[in-house]
C-alpha cells in the first residue's frame, strides 16, 4: 500500500476513467443550458439599448451602446445559423 501521494503517483492509481464517478450524477443533471446563451445575449442587448434613455448629453455614449448591441445581435444571429446548419456538416 502506498504511504504517500508521491509513491502512489509513481506506481499509478490503477483506475480507469470508468471508475471515476460523475460529480453530477447525484442530482441527476448532466446536460448543458442550450438556450442560456441566447437568453443572456437578448437580455444584454435589451439592457444596452435601455441605457440609451438617460440624462447624458453626448452622443459618443450612444454610439458605443448601439455598437455593442449590434455586435451582440450579429453574434447571436451567427450562433443561431451555425446551430441550425450543424447537422449538414
């Protein structure tokens, strides 16, 4: 029997990946959150555009807010397009 971790590492653990339990198996969830990215993206776009309403007088802030919202929207459209066409590849 190994007395310390160095000796155990030198001899090898002797186990395989099948022996290691899944940490999520206890509570039964093993998947992802497929619509979470889309929901977060839409929320961020709405939040950015809602920040246009305010007491600022300069238009530079508006340009940045709209620009970032457009970049996020383009990213979401590309993501949806890639997911829909994934089965064709």
